[in-house]
C-alpha cells in the first residue's frame, strides 16, 4: 500500500467513527442506559482482597466473609450464574429494543419524506 492509500483509508475510518452513534454526544437516553447495562451486566461472587495497609477491622471482615462464602459457595455460585444469565438476556433485549427503535425512526423519516414528495407531485400536477 502506498502512503496515499494509507492516508485515504485513515481518513475514511475517521469519518466513519465520527458518524457512529457511539462517538457522538447525541445518544438517546435509551442508548445511554443500554450502554450502561452492557458495561455492567456481569457480576462476580468473589470479594476483592483488602488493599495493602487496610485497617485490621477490614481484614477481619474480609476473612469472615471469605469463610462464609466458601461455606455457601455452591448456592452462591448458582445464584450468581442465574443472575448473570438474566442480566445478559436483559442487555440483549434492550439492545434489540434500541435497534427496533432505530428502525421505526428510519421508517417514520421515510414516510414523512414520501408524504412530502407526494404533496409536491400533487401540487405540480393537480388532476
């Protein structure tokens, strides 16, 4: 590839990114909510370890919670898996809902454009 080809490809890629809905700040409330759901649908049953230098009370709480979770591991893992499955399905449904909303908006724009063109044709040729 020549330098001009590379520059042209980069310019086209930048233009596509600028036009993409994720790159623009005019996301609808539904699109913003869906982005949040998709970013955080997965939950974990594990506790993060205490930070170095954490207070002794936090270390004790962490140890007690860790022991309790080991005792309840099977039940807890089952519940977390079920919740993750549900969250994933909700995220997919919301994404499909947004896609449907976009298709409806496109169809409405087309109908408005066709009605405008029909009215223009009727004005030109009133029979």
